[in-house]
C-alpha cells in the first residue's frame, strides 16, 4: 500500500493539532467530546465533568477549535462543541501511514488489536 504524499503544509497542520492536544486539560476535553459524539456537549457540562473553571475551559475550547479539532454550533442560547471526526481521522491516517505503511515500526495488525 503506497501512502498518500504529505506536503509541508499538512505536516505543519498536524504538528499544530498535536500541540493543541498537548495539555492534559485539552486531551481530557477531547476525550469527553469523542464519548459524546456526534451530539457533543455544552461548556457548562464539560466544565462540571472536568472541574475546569469557565474562563479556563473557554481558552482550551478556543485552541481546539482554532486547530480544527472541535466544531461548535449554536442551538438557541447554547453552544454545542463536538469532536471533529474528519480532522481526527486525517490525523490518525497520517500517523498510521508514517508508522505502518512507510516503514514497519508498528505492524498494522497491532493497531487493530490495540483499538479492538
């Protein structure tokens, strides 16, 4: 299987996405949003679940949104945040291509075992 060519801009984008997930709080937010996919969650529920003050949560959500890892939609007076499954699929595909198709650092069946 020949991996898709990744250009420098895409590598920069993926690096920014990893950096955005590079804090405990943001990774925990993303995990909760993945668990709530596709409906998503409102900030007050995220903050209550994680014990993060509203101002801090807002900062983290904005960073995740800026990097395309979450999307936001308005329903009435509520903002609903959802994990961006498309962006996460691209990120995982990049990692998979680098570790499992361009070389044999990790065998593809090992990924399936881990996720299964």
